[in-house]
């Protein structure tokens, strides 16, 4: 049996899919995809996640008990003790679950957990579009808008774990639609909720309604990026998430709008697509374990 000492387990808990991965030497060795079933809550998914982790280790001849630990990327606010403070309507029971105790009892592994956008940023920093850059922000466009920030090589977390990750709840219209977070006019509520692959196809074909929806989304995303640039003074913005797979349809216009609106007298912020796709958060979640060990 291969030594497990070089391996780390990682889970990226999304609203649509749960990704389970095996990471070694900052590379994703193998992964499995599970249906999220987020409407059922997190507790019913934990046995499925544990079984998938065991299967992944078995299929790759890795001793689970010898792995470094388990890293989890979760779509919510996480405090410095590893508790979920808010999941914004996804996995509503998560704040009541002691995930560190679960990991120890069911897998025999220590757990490191953080917000999924932070995990994705870490992944891109280690091996993707953020490599070599110690001051950048990441924006993930998917079912929502996820954000995270790195300043001087340090993750921005804040006193309660929510600094940098609430870019989707930046106010872009003070009298706008009510948001699940309690605010009004958040970017997530003001950008169209759409199948963006289909929307971009229709816009390219000249459909006027699709063009209007695409353009509105780009304007909202630009407002988010400008606010992040003004808040964190990055040299680079990395665009990730499923929607960014269609970057050819919006990145040039997004960049133009941001450069025309952001106050950066020193020069222009780079705006680049992410490189790691769905593996970024898994790599970042595994790295959370390394960081947890260093700080223990």
C-alpha cells in the first residue's frame, strides 16, 4: 500500500455538487462528484461524503488514517474555530454541526475549513492564475458571486471570518431588490440569474433581450470589481467559477468598464481568467490543512 503521509483529503461543498478529492504535492490526484442535495441540509450528506472519501482512498491505494487531514471548502461564513456562522440559505443546518468532531470521529482526521472562495483563491495562488502574486482578489461567478482577497501573502479574514468574502453582497443599487442576507440591492440580486452559457449563445446570435441581460450582468460584475479594487488595492483580479468558462463573451468588456471606473492612479489592475477550474477549491482546501498544521 502506498504511504498516506503525503496525501491530504479535500471536499468542496457546493450548492449543486459536492466535490471530493485526493491531493498530493499540491496536485489533485483523483476526485469524485456527488449530487449536493443542499435543500436536505448538511447532516444527511456527511455519511455520503465520508463514504466517498474512503472509496477515493481505497481506489488509489492510500491509507486514509495516514493522510495529513481533511480540508473543507464551504459556501458560507466560517469562524476561526471551524464553525459555520451562516450559509446563506444553503445547508441550513450547518451552523449546528461540529464538523471538526465529525471528521475526527468518522475519519480519524483533523479538519481545516474555510469559505469556498478563499479556498479557490488559495488554489489559484499555489498553482494557477495567482501564482507569484501576493496581492490579488478572486471573483467566482456561479450560482452566486463569491469573492476573496489576499494582501501581502495573507488571506483577508477579519475578526469574524467574513472579510473579503461578501463581494456578492456589495450594494450596487441602494433601492434595489431585497436579498437573503438582509440587505437591498446586492450584486447577487441585481445581476440576472440565468443559464449564462445559453445567454451568451443567444447574445452572440443577436437576441436583444439576451444582449440586455448580458450587459446588465457585466455592469454589476464591474461594480463589484471596482469596489474590491478600491477596498483591497490588488495588482490582479482572477475571475473563476462556472460562468467564467464563457470569459470570451464578457472579459474584454468587463475589463474596459473596470479600467474606466476604478481609481488606480498607479496603473491598471490585471484582470485574468482562473486557470484551475473546478480543482482550485479542492487544492486550496488541502492547503488549509497545511496552514492549520503550521499554526497549531
